[in-house]
């Protein structure tokens, strides 16, 4: 059986990462999503994007080198557990980690074979309009988001692929094409070839 791939997806807030991935998972329920470990309390109505664990559990995982990356924010830890990613890959499943540029860099150091995709809005002006339309942040917070977006985009050369999210359906197809074409690489087909021929 061929191994699966680890796919890193990053992009600024407002670039549409979640929307693209939600559509992708509808098309490909076989693709797994890496659920982060966090030590903060669950918020009301929060879905299945996180495993909520204690700080003690998190620190134990760190000591055992069972986190691919992590960071601390406002006294809480957030990170990507190693075991579910490795299990998915060994089982021949692709798994997506949605993460910021710092986390992506840390994962790439531990798993250089990971495929990395950066999602871009069509322009900074459109990104600003998207953030304003949300109606969830003040003008100052939007300015902070735009500054952060510029800092993230400055590191785009660290990624293997760039997808512009102008038309959602096109962006979903682009991400799908990247994932499917990587499945066809020799290194991912080698075991199947050796078994059959």
C-alpha cells in the first residue's frame, strides 16, 4: 500500500482557507484533517477543530517528542500532535494540517516531505474588504490582520504551491489537483509498483 501525504495549508486570515477545505472534504471524505491539541477551555458552540487537553498532558507530549510543532499564546499551548499524522500517512491517507507560517516551518523541519500550499486572496484590497464584511473586528484589528497578512505573504517562497482564492470553485480544484498529482509521484507509487511488477 502506498503511503499518504502530509499537506500543510497556510494563508492569511480572510484568504478563505476554511471554506476551501470544507469544500475539499465534501469531495474527498478520504482526506483526513489534523486536529490540534489545545490547553484552553472549549468555547460555546466550538466544533471539532481541537482536542482540549490539560497543560500537564500537553507538556508530557512535548517531553516525549510527540508534537510536530507548538506555540504558547496567552498562557495556553496550541500544537499539532505527531501520532495521528504519522498513523494517517502509514495507512495511506492524505492528511491536512491548517497552520500559520511559523508552524509550517517547524513541521517542514521535522517532515521535509510535507507538501505545502499557501492560499492567497486576489489582492490586499479584496482581503481588506473580506475582513470588513465579516463585521467581527474593529478597524484597528483589521489593520493588524492586514499587517500580519503582509508578514505572512513575505514568507511565501517557503511554500511548494500557491493558490489564489478568487473564484472558490477554481481554488478548490487547484488544491485538489495539487493533492491528487502528488499521489501520482513515483515515491508515492513505489510500493504498489514493486508489489505488482
